[in-house]
């Protein structure tokens, strides 16, 4: 049987166009998927990058920055670049006050690059190559940059600004404040404008010293190991370092003195005096007002030991007030002990050597009047040294008996009165008069010729020469004993 084959293309050939379209469509879809994956990965990568930022090694709020420390800036994030750096310098005076302003020409100098474009680490430098920062200054630093941010609409610029205000260490400046003369045991104090960690100095003329700093470092102290009063010195600070390491710019010097020594300038009675009344209370005068008068009891010794108290008559004069006076016929010594532990002047001076007041009290003098014998007898320490005839009061004008003392003395006076017989008298220039009770006196009587019998109007009268002897021998206060 005859087999007929169909005319036209075979079925295999007919399927080829359909198969090609599928492949191409698959390839297109695959490519789209790959592109989407890569695009998504790219977007995810870009979004995973750090946010653009500026980082400055100088922490915000740090007021002092060492001049030798660089100002390091780090750019962070893709595409971040430094656009502008401005540094303004404000010089300061010793007290920390602003005394000027100027812009410092600076630039950003990258040192290392990061793994991505725009990431870098560098420092701010002066364009003229000099050190960036100076001591004793305040600065305002502004760093402006621009970063990149990927958005649905594309890349968007992000402005970045960092501002810092800070100062550099202030150099130490000593302040020698005017003060009184340096006292014993008191160190020389030097104030500083900034806390210091150390300092060096020299004293002229040379003298052994030691020094230390206050806890806050704002005051240094220098103590003289060998203290001399009334001396003049110069102190020169040759070097110093603050706690931040700032050095002294130039040596500084100042003069100072020590307090003048205290001196005893006067004694009463005079030193070496003799025949001083036992009841006389001695006085010591100093060259300056005394700061610690309460120390007199321990600083002044009294010989012989006598009960009494110290009384300050003036800021620089002290008196030893005895309770009952010193003994008769005794050597008296008041010694003011020397040394800084004793009396000190208000300026801090002290006696460098003991000062001694030495004198002798008089012998015990007494006047004995015997009305029976009509005699006047002088006694020294109970021993008779002189006797003279006298004329005492007549009847009805009797000389009073008892114990008295010489009140005062007059070389001459006028006497008026009336005798018991009624006769009045007026006698000028009566010599060598010593009252002992009101108008009752010892005196000379040049008009009288007889002695040894009562003839006066109550006084104790004596021959003129004898009256002068008694007058010269008798101190005020001498005891008088009148008896029969």
C-alpha cells in the first residue's frame, strides 16, 4: 500500500520559535532578578554605612587643652569631606582676662585614610607651619564638613559642624603682695595665679630655708631656718611649673624684711640706782607696743621674790606693783627674758638678749622724837646715826604723840599763827620744812637761841644747820615715832 507523507514543515521544526521565546523570557527574568538582588544588596550596603559625622579628639566641655597635644579630626561616613576650619585666638592677661582677638590661619591635614572614600583622620595645623596653640590663650574652633546620604531620590548632602571653646594652660605668675615685716616662725607666702606643682627660688643674702606648697597649689611658702631680726632679703623665683606643665615665663623677684628686734628703752628707777624707796614700784619701757602683755608674768622675773602684779601703764610700759613693797637694804632685780617665746612687739619682734633692771633699796630710815629728852634721833636699820636737840610744843600747844610719816618737803615756807599766850606770829622763809600731820612739821628755827626745852607752837623745831641735815637725810614717807 502506498504511504503518503504530509507536505509542509515537520512538528519538531514548528516548536523551535516557541522554545526560543521562553528561553529569552527566562533569561530576562533571571537578569531582572539578579539586578534587583544586586541593587538591593547595594542599597543595603550603602544604608549600612556609618552615618556621616565629624569626631574631634577634644571632648566637648574640656576647658584646658595642652599646647603640645594636636587637634585631631576624624571624618566618618561615605563621601564626608572637610569644607572649612576656623580657629579664633583670644590672648589672656595674668588675671585671665581677654586682651585681644585674632583669627589663626589653619587648615585640615589628613594623616590616614579610611577603608571607604570620605573616611579620614587628620589634624588641624597652622598654614605657616608654626605651633598651632599658644599658652595663656582662649580659643574658639569651628570645623565645617559635608557628608552624603543615599535616599530614594538620590544622594543628599548633609552639613556637619563641630564647635569647641577651650583654653590652653596659663603660665604661672608669682604675686608678691605687700605685707608687714616677716615674723619669727612665719613663712614667706607667695601667691600664684594657677596651681603649681613645683617651684625653685634663691634668697639673697643666702640663708638656709625650706619650702612647701599649699594643698591647692595656689600658695608657696618659704621658711627661714636661721631667722635674723631686722634683716633685709631678696627672693627670686627662678622656675615653676603648673600642675598642667606650663612653665614660668621669666624669673620674678621681690624684697622683704624681717621684724625688728624688741628692745628695752627705759627703766625707772634707773639701772644701778641706790637708796630707792622700798615702796617704789619699778617700771620697764619697751621700744614698741607689746602684743602679748599677758605673758609678762612668765617673761619677767623679780628678785627677791615679792608678791605683786604687773600693770600696763601704756602699750609699751609695764609696772610691777608690789603688795607691800620690797625689803629695805636689798638688791632688787627685774629680768626680762629674751627669746621668741617671751614678750613680743605687735610687729613680732622679740628681745635678743636678757634685759635686767638692778637697783638697791634704801636702808630703813626712821625718825624718833623723844618729848621728854627733847631730842630728834635718826635711825638706819634700827641703828642710831644722828641725834640733835630740839624744841617741841609748849603746854596747850603740845606736839602730838604717835606714829606718822613725812608727807612732803619744802626748803622754805611762811608760817603764821597764835601762841597759847595770845601772841600772834608771822615768820617768812622758815627753812627745811617737813610736815608729818597737817600743820605740824619739822623745821629749822634761826630765831631761837635755846634748845632742849619746849618752846614751839606744836612743831618740832631744830637749829638751822641740824634741821638741814635731817631734811637732806629724810626721804618722803619716812616713818616718824613721837613719844615721851
